[in-house]
C-alpha cells in the first residue's frame, strides 16, 4: 500500500547559477527536506517527469544509498514511468551517461560530488543530465536554481525501502524500478571501441600495470574490464572496493592525492603503466614508468594516435579543449588538418560540439578526457585508449612522449591553486587584473613581453549562445601564457587557479623540470596579479 504525500516546505540555498549540479556538505543534504527540495526543483525544472524514464546511480559515497531511496519515492510520487537504477545505486558518471543515451531516456540523476572527499563530514552532490547524456546546460540549471528560491511543496510517497541489490524489475506504485548491472553495458561499449584482443596480448606478453581506483566507483569497472576481460593479472587494480568515505582519502587522480601510485611508478621495479580515476569515474591520471603525463599532454598524444584504436580508425572530425588547457593538442590538430575548439571550463560546453559532430575528442587540464562515445568525460575510457595505443606501439610511455615532444614541441604546463582565499580578496584580485587589461599589450612584466591580454568569452558555434567572464588570459612572446580564474566548484571561500604554460621547441630544452621551465611565467603571473599582496599567500596550496 503506497501513500502519496504533498509536503509543505521552504526555499533552500541551492546551487550557484551556472554550475551543473549541487554540491554541499553531506550533513546539509541530510538535513530536513533539503535533498527532497532539490530533487523536486529538478523534476519541476525539467518540465515535470510524468510518464518519463530516468536513470539513477551514484559513486557510492556516504548517503548514496539513502538518497537513492528518497529519489525513487519522489520519482514515483511525481508520476515517472520508469527509473533504471544501477545495482546498489552505483553508477559511474560515464556509465550513467551511456545508459541515459542507449536507453533513450529522459535524462538521469547522478549522485556524486566527483573528486571531493565523502563521508558524514565531507561532501555529497546531485546533478541532472539531459537526454543526450551530458550535464544540463545553463538554461536548465538556471530554471532549477530559480525554483530552489521559491519552492513550497514536494511530492513523495511512503513505502518500505526497495531492494536495490537484486537485478530485475519491481514496482513502486505505478512506476517500474529496473535494477541493472552497473558495469555490463559500459564494458560492452568499451569493447566496441577498443581492440581487446591486442590489449589482452599486451598483458599476456608480461606488460604490467597498476590501476588505482582510490576506493571509489571505478573499482568494479576496472576489475571487470582489466582483470576479467583483458586478462591483466589479479592485483592490477588496487583500492578496488568502493567505500562510503573512499577510505578517508581524496579521490582526485593527480600526483598529490594519488601519491601512492606516483611512488610505485617512480620506484626501482615500477610497472609499465599506471593509471587512476576519481570518485565518480570521469577523471583520469596517466603515469608511465618514471614519467607523469600531464592531462594536457595526454590529450595531445591521444589526439595524435587515436586512429590506432578501432573506434577512431577513421580519424577525428575535430578536437576541443577548455581554454586553460595547454595548447599541446592545438599543435596536433594543426598537423592533422582538423579543427580545434577552445571552450570555457566545464564539460557541458563540449556537448554541443560532440552532438553536432564538430569534435570527437575533448579534454580539460583538470584530468578530464573523453570522446563522442558518451557526453561526460570518462576516466577508464582514457586509460583503455592509452592501453590500445601501447598495445600497438609496444614502446614505453616515456619514449612515446619524448617522440611526441620532438615532433610537436613541448607545452610545459602547471596549475597553481590558492584555496580557501577570502572571497572579497579573490574578487579584488580579478577585478584589478581586469582593469589592467587594456594597457598590458606591449609592456614587459618580469622580463617577459606581453603579446595579448583579454578576458575569455565563448560564442558557441552550434547554438550561438555567448558565455562571458571565463578567465583572464595573458599571452607572452614565444607562446607562453598565464591564465587566472576563480573555481566554480570549491565549497569554502574562493579558490584562485593560476594556469601556467610555456612552449619549448628547442630539442635541448625538452626534458626540464616543469616548475623550473615555468619559473619566468610564474614570476610574471605573481607580479601581474599581485597574488602575495592581495591574498596574503606566499605559495600555492596545490601545484599540479
Ligand atoms: C574544476 C575543473 C574543471 C572541471 C570541473 C568539474 O572546475 O577545473 O576543469 O570541469 O572541476 O570536474 P573549477 O573548480 O575550476 O571551476
Ligand atoms: Zn568526477
């Protein structure tokens, strides 16, 4: 017996306009009516869900299981026809994107705060993806945001918890709840894109790999694909069991948070290849023996060699990168004679380009890489594309990168993050910089001459929309660059991101340490933005 309720409620402090989901402290989500309010705003913001089919799953963090039960009860009360749920309410973000697309659904809800830590005192999040499988665009998220300011009721039904551990269909009132294997469809998609035979042969030849799932959602995916289907030795996947608090770690695949993997890959007896993925499985990290491959360099190498994998054998229609990502991929696109698009930070801006067939490979400096196979970045996909390339090339990662730099030049790259900066000071820093822009070109800063200075705005070539104030970029002579922007995803104060880049083409200088190679740009960026004076910080909190 199912009882429907209309619950009276009050507006909430919802997501910031322009962000594609809501991330808050878990305790806030667990507070009275908070999750319910936000879910109702999503349902109303997409025009109601009566008769619709949705996908639901999350990265397994604390509260994932409880939130799934609430969302299902609300979906039933709001008249949904069907919800396809990953077993135990688990789905990686790319697997959710694939299910939304392959089942031609009306979109889906993904429960995750991506790479942010999880647990009762850490972060939780929910986002809605549209029927194309991608993050909702701004008009949709703006509608949802406005609803969070006026909401006064939500619909929910009263019922015992559903069993989400057993595959198959059941009913919640009129609504069908279909519990699916979270890995199966995704693994089949990977098998359709990559040469699994060649990769299996590579493993059979003694090639050794370490995949660090960081106790997050890619564990079951990587174990099934790498160890069961591709025959990698047991133990190739480490930290492969998703835990509600990610083992107390920070599931963000970069040299800082995946320090264990870095240590393994730089040790005497390092495996041939190392990789990691984040909380919800959309980010990736690539490490060769003794060499960390930056996400910007990885994107460039994948662009140059994607044709070695069956799914991309016909070549790429085009590539796209977020503005702060290095120009390494631009140089490959130029050589291939294909277009390269520059978009604002955030995966949602790639959606139109992928849907329209303008670009087939996209990436961000923040460890996101993906293609037109889904509408999210995809961590394990990037790892498999690398493996397919290595299976064909049969050469060490370091050798492939050295050859790449010798061919295209090397875009030295680093990002310096200043976290938890006072919001007013961060805003002052940006507006001071903005004020300098008109007079900068032609001047010399810390010995470097400024050749361009502007604030990035994006005109979407597909729908004609314009997005402004997407970061301040300063170009220096010889292809060096500094970019300044404030994070849109931080949860405490402001995070200032300073992106530093320098192009080197002289063979003798291709193998320096990145921070050393970038020292002149770092000095110029500090002088221009007056980082020390305005923020009071003497050094970045995180360097990647
Ligand atoms: C960060 C990354 C950005 C990525 C986003 C979501 O956003 O910089 O590339 O798309 O997380 O994973 P930011 O905090 O810089 O706004
Ligand atoms: Zn993520």
